[in-house]
C-alpha cells in the first residue's frame, strides 16, 4: 500500500496539482474547456482524498486528508452547478462522436468492474480473505468503485450516446478522472516493479491501451468545444 500511495502522491503532485491550477486560471477567464478540465481534476482529487480519509492507516495527516476531501467536494459541486447552466450540446461541434466516447466509457467501466469482481468473488467462493484486503477491515476502494465511480461511468456513457444534457456534462468529467486514475495505476505498476515486487504485465498493457484511448476521447471533446 505504501508503494502505491507514493506513486499516487507523485502523480498528484507533478501532474494533478499543476493541471488543476492551470485549468482554474483559464476557467477564471470564462473558458468552457477550462471549467470542464477543472471539474475533472477536482473529481480525481475528491476520489483520491476520499480513499485516503477512509482507507489509509490513521496518521498525523488524517485531518489534512479530511480537509482536502471536503474542499474538493464543495469545489466540485460549485463547478458542476456553474456548468449545469450552460447549453453544452450547442457548444459542441456536430462532428463530435457521442457514440464512440460513450461506448469507451461503458467498456472501460465494465472492464474495471469485472476486474474487481474477479478479485472479490473468487476468494468469497473459496471462503478466503482477498489478497487486496491486506491490513484493512474492508475493501474501501473497491466499494467506492463498484458503488459509485464505475456505475457513474456507465451512466455517463449511456446518456452521452442518447445526447442527453446530463451526459454531455458528466462524460468529459469521467473521461478526465478515469484517464488520470489510469495514469496513477500505471505509475503504481512501475513503482512496484522498480522495488522488486511482482506485477501482472498483461494488466499493465491493458491500462496503457486504456490511457491512450481515454486521451483520445479527451482530445476529441476539447477539440470540438466552441468557446
């Protein structure tokens, strides 16, 4: 867990925070792209510090994690409400591929769900303790993913394919958040390998492919926004 947390902290520090500040600055200038990027990075940070608040072992930074979780939550809500007032569909080029981006969101969410369910259900059937449980009393990250994050990705994909207003608002946020999370997972794989821990190379390849595809989805979205 410590190696994974270090990798995630590194990505947050050198990628998440700079992009958050950059998106905040361009959002302040009235940029719609900036507000979407800001919302996406706030979503990533909200997820990160929620898992730290509920999943990390108690330490001297506990109240810092709670404060960051609270700050990200309210900033996310306020930014979301500001975008809700926009007619997003009219600000997108007619060439924007809703079905492609929506399909990618659904496929990636379903694939991640199957990966977690495999790791949970097999130990349940065998009446064993899951390896991912480690020192915890329950599986916090898996619960958050299966209950909230992944269903939201599927819902966003379906609504976007139907050209629903909520889908246009939710989909880019999920693309950004999932893309950053995938980059974090790749960094965790690399950090574990560098420190001599065994990793599944096939899973790393899958996450690399997903990162490229999600980057393409984000590019298509930003390219087709009319400022």
